[in-house]
């Protein structure tokens, strides 16, 4: 590979360039940052956000948006917790995923058949989902799960934490879906030009519902990991996660108008967000400043994107 | 001073392309000068240099005897050179008067009443039948064009450049526009007229300059040339047949519809066609001719008493997907907004409508899709650098061929083609006509829906003419003439 092709690749994946830059920056400022154990910490922290962002990626590529991911995470977490106390882990996980799928199906159905803007629909389901969670738990956390369940959040396989394994598996799955399946092609087509997709014989409504279901299920997976890690399900889980997920997708090079984006970009977008959190904490930067730093990074990324 | 505007030896290069190579162009006072050329010939680049959008690398522009070099379109406009773009650039939610004022009135405060009075006077002087107080959104395309012209004249322009003004209006509206152009001529205003339609050049222009591949081919008096000569100047080869027409034997009936109603527009339309027949549908904008296709194709709600494809009676088509399964295909009216996903490459656009051929269990075999795309690119001679080229970077003609490739890959029983030659160059048009003939030759029923009468007249075996959503009659054989179609299309009966 010569310099020119490397440069072209860099322009294609600005999130990777940004991530490398941020890593170098923190590594120069602190010797506690650039260690294997710290990277595993970052990856484990990022996994929950990244999984939501993977679901958000296909939604945004198809020209939509899903603001309800945080509420879906919380609702599936408390349902999971409730079933954990009475039933098997398998049933509980299945129920949590079912809740995620149902929330996604509701979003997709209203957006497709009601022909309402995704922003409005998912804003409403975000509020409804949060409310259902609070009603279901009466505002109280649910705790007391079997020891074996915590493996999902805290265990590791050959030294690699389970959340990271789940995240990388879902990354591979979404990479395959977006690049090698009918669903992937249709997502890009619907986001790029919905009318042309429809006139080409694509069952647009059906695929929209599937796309929002993926986002819902991925949020539920995050909810399961988070519950296992903290050993409790709290009705306040996932507040503001939709914004982090959207930020990761946009940092990854997707356009909010749809038709563009890729999952590798999203992974590095999420890594940028996670590394910033971690690095700024190591450098003892006041949390009061941290949001501003993230905001500035997002603006810079989007401005650079525009140049292309 | 013989010429009001003279461009000498204009050269302009963009990275990798010579857009204009030593081009000469001159304009007399009070003349209509047509600028002809295929897509990519350099017409727009020349216009953009004259109007201050680009700067020439080499060459000079003389305007009213002085060398000029405008830094922006606004500067050119203030000097008296106005450009009316194809996309019109109007503010839809402002009034006519406000649109004319934007960029033209420099005072900070302005009285609405005064503005409307001035504009009304201007419109009256021009004999334009528009009110200064109407909102632009409520005007039709040709009225909007008049607003653009009025805006140009507000500043007492000497030169008006019209970029394909007739591309989006009907023949009837074009007639009105031509009357206005003739009035402007009498006032001593010079007009540069860009068009794809040769017959218009003969109707309205005094002289014509032809460009090809960025080079100057020649300038000639319209009275001293012919359509054939201009075509060969434009394409650099003889096109002996502009409108190829094969003699295809008509066989059994392949499609019929009775009492079709589409939305609130199309009422009680019935027609049928045979295998190998090219059936035309003509009408003005708003006549419902494209809605007939969209309705039958399942894109907008429609009802019918009976619809048959071959021997199969179909009671309802709910979606384009179902229409395709029944053997009904459609080439949509606007390739950019309806035909293609511009951000995707040629291969993916072709695959989009033909996924079934390359997928198994939802997984796409891209190797196979690549082969199919190459096959189609070869079949329709689409000019691409690779199958991975984004369709948004293709020329209009090649985009249209990509649409034809994706729609016709799975051979339909009947295909609706809506405005299949709109905005493409002469060479590509002839290619499209050949494709239409080939379809008929292969026993496919072709419904050819177009606003361009010459192609309807020369290509179609029978023609249904629509007027305000209602069928006015079906012309056959010798009855198919531009005059007869226009009479029906404007609501006059043919005796």
C-alpha cells in the first residue's frame, strides 16, 4: 500500500483517523492510558453504547432515527430482572429481547403505516417506554439475580470480557447484514431514495419494521449486559443513550438524511466517545468540561465530513 | 458595434477534462441565438463563463464593445446579462413581487404596496398574465418561468440566457413563451436559447451555434441549415434515422384496462394493446397521463372495472412489487427522484430491482450481481468507468440507460415508459427509440407516455390523448399528427 491509497482510506474512514489521533494524544499525556488493561476497560465500557449504535446505524442508513433506544433498554432490563427472579435465565433473556423487538415493531409499524416522521414517533415511544418502566417498577430498582447470570456482564472467556465478545459478534453480524444481504441493500436504497426503492419493487413498509426491530433488539441486548454488570435493573437505565448512539453513528460517517454510513465507522465513533470519557477521567478533567469536549469533537468531525 | 456580446477563444479546463477548447460565440442585438450540443458538449460551461459563475482560463469576452470579466452572476446581472436557469431558483413561499425584488432592490426598507405597483406595471407592460401579489407556489411551471423572465427584465437586461426553458413545460406553454421571446426581440433584447429540441430551434432562433466535446463546430443562420445537418454537427456522425421505427406484426392482446380511475385526477380511461404494439399516451401537464402509469403500477391508489394482463384478470394492484410480479413494469418519469438511488453505484441500482436473481436466503451473491451489471452495461452501452461508479456521476443519458437496464432486466409483458427521453441528448434519444422498438419486436406491449409530440407521432402505432384527466380519443394511423394531438389535448374535438 502506498501513501496515496492510505490517504484515500483515511478520508474514507475519518472515525479511525480521529480515534488514532485521540489515542496518541492521551498516550502522550498519561502513562496510565496506553495499557492493555485500560483498553479492555474502554472496550467494556463502550460495548453497551456501541451495541445500541449498531442498531442505530441501520436505522439512520435507512433514513430514519430511533430516539426510543434508551427507554427500550430500560424497559427490557426491568422485564428481564422480573423474570430472572422467578424463572430461568433463558426465559428472562428471551422476554427481554421480545420486549425490544416489540418496541421496535411498534416504532416501525407507526412510522411505515402511519407515514409519520420517525423523529416524532420515536420521541413519543421514548416517553411511553420510560413511563411503562417506571410504572412497572414503581420507580424502584430490581436486584437479587442468580450468580450465573452475572457472567454476561462480568465474566470473561480467555481473558476477554463477555460484553466485548457480544459487541464484536454483533459488529460482525451487522457488517455482514449491511454488506451482503438483501436487507442491507434495501436499507441503503430506502435511505437514499425511498420512492425509487418502492418503484423498484421493494416492500418498503415491511423492511422499515424489520429495521426498527433490529434497533429495539440491540437496545435490549445492551439492557441485558448492563443489568448483569450492575447486578440490578434500574428504571432510570439508558437516559440520554440515544444521543450518544446518534453521535457515534454520525462520527462514523453516516448522514442523517440517510443512504450513507457503515458499521466500521460506527464502531470507531463509539470508541472515540468511550476513549474521550476514559482519557479525560485519567487526566482528571472536571466532568463539567467533558460534555463540551465531546460536543466540540462531534462538530469538528461533521465539518471534516462535509469537506469530502 | 456589430455584436452586443462576443466570446473569443474561450478555453476552460477542469481537473482531468477540457470543458471548452478555443470556443467562439457572438450575439447580435435583438437576436435569438440558439446554443446546441449534446450533454457534456460544453453549453453550460460557456453560459457559466459568460454569466460570471466561472472564469475562463484563456480567451476574452467583449460586452458592448468592452472587455469584461464578471466575478459573480450578480455582477453580470447588474451589467445587464441575466440567466434563467432550468431549475428557476424562485422562493416558493414569497409573492411574485417579492421574488422580483430579492437581489434587485437594494434599499433596506421597502414598501410592499409600492413594490406591488411597480411589479404590476412591469407585468402589464410585458403582457404577462400574472398578479404581483400571487404566491409563487400557486403558479404553474410556465408561469414561474415568466416570473424569472420578469425578474431579468426588472433590471433592464440587454441579454437574457435561457437554459432549456422548454424542458419542463408543455408544448402549449412553450408557444406562449415563444410569443414572449418574439416580443423581447422587438424590444432589442438579445437571447441565448439553450435547448435539446431541434424543432424549437427552427421555430424561434435566428442563428445557431453548435458545440461538440467542448469544441466549436460552427455558427450558422437557421434559414440556411436543416435538422439533419444540425444533428450531424452535434453528434459528429450522420444519424440517418432520428426516429427508427421497425415494422412489427401485432399479435394477440396483451393488456387491457376498462374504466380506470386514478386518485381524483384520471377518470374513465379504457385502452388495450397487443403484443408488439407501441401505444402512446399524450397530453399536457396535469392531464393525468403519468398518473395512468403510476395508478396501474400500484404506486398511487386506483380502481378499474377490469384489468387483464394476457388472459389473467387482475382485480387489484396494491404495490409496485405486485405489479412487477404480474409482468407490469414501469420506467418512471424522473430518473433522479424516482428511478435511481443516486448515492449507490450502477451495480447496486441494477441489483435493487433484480435481487431475486442473485439472492439466496436473503444473502446476496455480489459476484453474480457484478456479472449481471456488466452484462447490462454492455447491452445498453452505458458509459461507466466501473460497475462501482455512483450513478449520480453519470450523464443524463447514461442514467436513463441504467434505469432501462434495471427495469427491463426481468422481461415484462407490458412496460409503461413515462417521459423516457426527457433531458437527454440526441444520441441517447435515438438509443432509447431503438430499445423501444426492440421491446415491441420481442412481443412486449409498450405504453409510451411523453410530452414530446414528434416522438409520439413517429414512434407510436396508436395514441390516446388526455385532457384534464379524461380520455379525449384514440388516434390511429394517419390521424396521428401533432396538430390533431394538440387539438385533443387542449380540449378541442377533432372532426
